[in-house]
C-alpha cells in the first residue's frame, strides 16, 4: 500500500505541464527514431541524450525514461510492415506480424495488436516494478562495499558473457571500458590520473560523446553497407486508424498471451544481460504451449501479442535492478543509467530512501510514457509507411550531423567531436570484428561505482582479499557466481582443446 | 576509383587483442610504478590500485582473445572502403567549421553528400536540409542555447 502512495506522489511530480511536455517529446522522438530502419533503440537513446540539457534534472530524467521506453514500441513497426525488425526484440514480431500484414491483409490490425500488447505488457511490468524496485532496494540495503563490489563484478562479467558470440571478447571490452573510465581525476584523492599530460583528459572521457560515437556514429558507418537496400512495402492498402481497430474477438485473442508474457517478461528483464530480446524469444516460445486460433508463424494475433508484451515488460522490469542496485540489464540500460548519473541521480539501494522524488517520478513517468506512446503509436499508423520508407542513404548524412552537434554540445568544443569520432571508428571496427561494444559501455558507466566500492572494501578489510570476497554469505555466493562466469571462457577453451566440447562450424 | 565495391581485408581479430594488451601494459606500468598500488602507511589502496588489477586481467584475457583470433578461420575481416567516407567527411566538417562555421558547414555537407555523391533529387536534398537546419539551429542553437563555432572568417568580419 505504501508503494502505491509513493507512486501517487510520483504522479504529482510528473503531472506538471513541463514534465508532461517532456514526456510527450521523449515519447514522440523515441517512437520515430525507434521506427526508423537501421537506427535501433541503443543508438536512438544515445543520439537523443543531448536533448535533455534543456531541462531540470527531474524533467530530464522523465524525458529519458520516456525516450527509452517508447523506443521499445518503434522496433515492431518495420518488422510488421517491411519484414525488417527495427531492433533485435522485434525479430520475433516479424514472424507473425508480417504474415498478418501481407497474407491476411490486416496490416493496421497487426500494428494495433503490437501496440496494445506492448501497452498491456508494459503496464504489467510497471506494476511489478512498483513493488519489486523497493523490495530489491531493501535487499540491497544489506550490501556493504564488499558485496556491492562483487555484485558489480558479476553484472559486468555476465553482460560480457551473455552479449555477443564470444564471451572472452565481451570481457576484454568490459575491462577496456573500465580503464577508459579511470582516465581523468581520481575521485578519492582529487589528483589527475592517466591524463597523459593532456589538459582535456583531466575531465575524463566524456560520457555523451563517447556513447554517441560508440553506438551512433559506428551505426552510421555500418549503415553504409545497407544504403542501397530498398525498403519498399508490399502493403498496398491505405492505412487508417479506423481501419486498424481490433474487433472484440481480436481483443479476446490478444489479452491472455499478453498478460502471460507480460508477467514472464518482467522477470526476464530483471536478469542482467537477458533483457527485451530474450523476453520476446521466451514469450513466443511459451505461446507455443498454448492454444492459438491460427498456427504461429502464419499471422496469428497471439504470436504478435506474446512477443511484444514480453519485450516491453522486460524493458520495464529492467528498471528494477537499474534503480534499486544501479545495475543496467543491457547496453541501452547502460546508456540510460549514464544519462541518469549525468543528471546527479545515483541509482542504488538508497535511491528510494534518499531521492524518492526522482525514483517514483521516474516510475510514474513510465506509466505516463506507456499511455502517451500508445496514443501516439496509434495516431501515426496512417503515416507509418512513409516514415519507414525514408531511404537509408538519406538518413546517413542526417545522423552524421546529429552525431557532430551532439558531440560538440557536451563540451562546447571540438574535443567532444574528436572523442565521438575516435570512439565511433573504434566501435565500428570492434563490432565488425565480433567484439560487442555493449559490455564496454556498461563497464564504462559502472566503473566509478565499482572502484569506489572496491577501494572502500579493501580499506575495511585492511587489504585482505578474503575479507572482501568471503566476508559474508552474500559475498561468498556472489563471488562463486563471479568466478563461475569469469572462468567459463577459459574452461570452455580447455575443454574444446581436449576434444570434450566441439567447436560450432560457421554456417 | 569505384569505392562502392572496393574491399580491404584486415586481420582485426588478431590486431585488436594486441592493441588491448598494449593498453593493459600501459595502464599497468603507469598505475603500478607511477601511482603505486598500496599505501602501507595508511593501510589503503592508492589511485593505481584499481587500474592495475583491471590491467592485469586485460593483459591475461587479451592473450586468450589473441589465441582465439589465431584459431579463427574467418580472422580476416572485410571492410568496404566506402564506409570510411563517413569519418573522412566528419574530419573535413571539423576542419571546415573552424573556417566557415559549423552551421554553414553542415548545410554545405548535406547538399554535397546528397546531391553530388548520392545523386538525389533537389526535393529530397531540400527536405533533408530543412530537417538538419531545424535540428542544428532550431533545437541545439535556439532551444538548447548551444553556440556553435562561427569560423574565423565570420569572426574576422564581426571583429
């Protein structure tokens, strides 16, 4: 009951004209950028981060939350209308969305189904978040510096392990991200560190240019591969809002899978590295066990509802560890966390106690963003094909300019642009070579927190390693998990060499 | 030269671990020998403590990644030369904005890229130009209040 009271308090924060306006702006931009082919939610959120400069911290955070959340809606549009998933969670949506739009000649209803299921899944995720966030924070309050340090190590290594095809590469880039974050000032002594005599590096590597480069600019370089691709829709019908409305029977088919997947997706979202994509896959897989009016894969309403509800619920669920423990579940979550920290918000167990306006305002803004995004998503159905048909070769120079001004605006100098350019080139080369950059971003954001906790833990233990990693039951469990995750690539390499494991042949 | 089909192959799966190893070695040597690892008087870690631990881990895992890269049958990664026009164009924009100013530079860039390189119609070029000017001037300059460099020519004229 207390949680609902706090949520109500959050709504009183959110429901000011400026905050509703910021939420609306975030929802519209997130939706359009999420819908555009080739950009994706990670690059979308990164590119739009500088727009929050205008606002006070609470409003900025509300806009960020809306941006992140509405991006999750956008990915399904191109999956349904063009059979091109806008982001990885929408891969499953395409399986039934595209056949429903083309074979069954119901493109509007397919979009409406995706939007409604996203809304239902998201709402379920947010309701669970309302309870789970503070509960996780209560657990987190029992964590001292040692436990937090090991927990952060687990989060970093698990993301490195889960994202991308090669766990070793993921962990290597996590460590590189930590070292990049250590450039600048030592926060505990206030003295320069690893600035190599460069005056600009005294302030460290700036987050916004770094993230815009690593994901946004690198994405533009990758888009050059797709610039000749045509994105012509096979849909000839004119899309209208009235023609897209679902029948009561469609609603009956939509709700049960959306509710089931919404609950499941939320808990998947809480796990580090799992996130919206895993949620969508599991939601779809779970739906196979239930009765479907049409076979899955042939344009079934149930198929679209299951994966869309699951991925939006997972997006909402990932806020629980992010707010309560300061641990994002994905690269996009890491960018969002970086944005929150930039605005002075320190996610962690004390957040709900020390900064309830921020925490509950953000959760309330997610509810508002969910509703606003649904309304906007339904409203733009008639013009969606036009938005999606924007040629990639036209998008490329526009995003380049956004990267340039975004990099500049953070530092008011070309230093930010140069950071953006270098990180962009590195991001492109790394991704092309099979090194996923998401773990590096996550590590870059979490590194100051990890270092602070680790140094405090070693001071408390008087330099004893066992005093840090084995000082309590929580530490022991987390250390065992950390060792298991960290040792997996090495053990796997040894087992492969001994012939116990077989190497997968590339298709 | 036809950049669109020109491809270079680079063994980046081997080169990247070498670079990360060197990064680890640099951070280790500065961290351990310049900043120190442990303050034995105050019984606390120094500012080199954390980076040194991470650098050691990075060097060890870089060796593993290097070995994996050597064994990888697809270690040669293909890079299309055309993709590198993007950073080259950005470098030219940085240089140009110092002379002509950032707003003029991005406007000229959009026209040159879309009209000359991509051979798009004037209608598309002008729509893209309007969008870019709305973002740069409308959002960033007027709304967010960010002053972009005007370039030394305009600076000289204004005095």
